[in-house]
């Protein structure tokens, strides 16, 4: 009996959460004017941007190394 009550409670909670979240989503339509991704500041190796009195340097974070590759590809 106790297991049945726990299963029923979990089912009711899951269904309620699903219904409430779907109501929340339908009540908040998407803004068609919102950008899909942030705009790119600049392209190239790196750039410096002044923002709010400070300086932010934007550039690649992965640098090539001088070592030999550890893995290789093989096709038969």
C-alpha cells in the first residue's frame, strides 16, 4: 500500500510539473527581435576592446605546441 502511494505521488508530481512548465512556456512567447547569438567583437588573432573604463583583450585561448601528436588516424 505504501509503495502504491509513493508511486501515485511521484506520478502526480511529474504530471503537475509538466503541465505547469508547459503553461509557463506558452505564457512567455519568444521575442522575435532578440539575437540568437552574441555579436562577434572582432576576428583575427586578438583584439582589444575598451569597456567601462577598463580594457578587455579577446583572443584565441588554445595555442599550438611543438610536440609530436599523441594520437593518429588509421583507415584500412
